[in-house]
C-alpha cells in the first residue's frame, strides 16, 4: 500500500520510516510559505495585525468545519496543559469533590486537577465505562479522558463516557490530541475539549485548540483572563465592570501564537484535501497490518488488535524500550520512546513499506 500523502511534500529524509506521529509529525514544506506570510504580515504595521487576526479567524473556521461546530465554540491556547489548567481554575471547588481519570492518563489532562487543594483525583480505567460508572458519584465534578491513549493507543468510547458523566452531573473533558487529524471528531459530546496541533494535525507547537460547548455550558467563565479575553480590549472601563468575549476566544488571555496559527491554517488547508474517513482507513490499515505481523513474530502489543478500539499507534511495552528505540533508529526506523514502551505512530505519508522496515528492524534487534 502506497502513502496517501505525497512524502515529497514533507521534510522526510530518504530511507527513513518516520513512524513517530504520536510525538511529532514531519513538517510540511508548504509551511515555509506560511511562516514567510506571517513574517510579512508582522512587519506590515496595523494592516498586518488585521491580517494576523483574519488568519486566526480562518484557522478557527477550518477547525470548526472539521469538528462540526460553530467558529464561536473554538478558541486557542498555547497548549493542552494551559487549556485544562484554565478550566481547573474556573470551577468552584468544594472540599470532597473528585475528578475521575484513567490511571495512565496523560499528565496535561490530570495534573491541573491533581494540584487542586481538597480535590480527589480518582482513578478508574477509561476503557471500561462500567468501572468509570462504579467510581463516579455525586461529588464527581469532572471526568477527564483522552480520546486515544498516548500510552497504549487504545481508543475510548466517548458516547458511553458521556452517559456516565450525565448520570452524575459531571463535566466531560476530552483531549483529542491523539485523534484529531485522522479520526472524525464529535466535539459536541464533551463540555470542553482540547487538542495539540503538532501531531496528526500537522501543525507546530505554540498553539492548541480549545473547544467550549456553549450549548451545554452557556454560563462558563474562566477564573483568570487577560486583555484578549475581554470585549473592551483597547480601553476597558474597569469601574463599570468587564465583559468577557462571548465566544471561546475568552480562553486566549493574550496574543495568540500567530506564527503557529499560520502554520495550523496551512496544515488544515492541506488536510482538507482528504476525506477524514479516507485518512482513518489508510492509517488503520497500516496499524492493523503491523499489529498482525507483531503477533506472528511473537512480539506482544499493549494496543488492541481491533481497529475500532485503537487509533493510529501500535505500542510495545518493554523494560529496554529506550535502548530498542535507539537501535531501531540505526535501522532507519524513527519511533517514539517513553514510559517503558515503544510507540509506532503512522500518518498519511506512511505506507506498507514502513511496516516492512519496522519488522525487519525488530527482527534484527528484538531480544531472543
């Protein structure tokens, strides 16, 4: 199977299987023009600032279209960690409240709640909605979950988790970082959702997507803000009181990271050339093939074989994961190491030849 995206459109070295999309994807060459466009607008005075704000709105429109929501539901933060922290700061916590997370949840989703004094961080496997329901109670304020696990590649049943949250009156927070860019996103299932943009969305660090479900949570307001969060940006009347922006850009306390936004808009333009269902089918054909070949070789994976239960990553737990990842790199396989596992993450620029190269490298380096 050939790549879906033209590898020549990316900064991909020849002879390398770049299978670390779950950490960083390769950079699109078209982003050079996006960064140059930003540099021109930044240098163009007031008109250039207007152009930058127009590009922010264009990027928000592209995200909103992809996620099936309104532009006003989409804001920008510097990272998922900042967005989740803003949400954690905004809630009226009471002693004895709890937040429910998977024991292996990504730190950016769990840590902002873990550091709230008097709030219990309660654990239950996100892949088992019945276990989540058993752990939730009337004091559960938030259920926070990644759409796809960064650690194992498991895809979680968001509609089922939404029902658990509704049963106890909890907010549902979803991190789409390991899903956005190749899986369809049902943003409206969550009360709040976030996504980093430097992985399958093909952007860069510096900006992340923040989604506010205004239909479910119309009265939400951040607990901290800045000049960009309010309507009267130029000369606020502090004595009269401040009005927050009516849309999700109240998440954005200061200037958006405009250079990263230009790159994000460029990336979304590129991804818009492909049907999301087609990208999903392509990457999951590769992941299922890799999973099957690992099983044939006697190499166990922590990722479920069923593509309905995994994302675009196949993970292998091993005590020597770091050394093995370095050894694979010497064979031209760039995978992602960390937390005791090797993660192979594919995107549209990968093909079955990359699966062949992974297996050849593993056969050469796997401990007997």
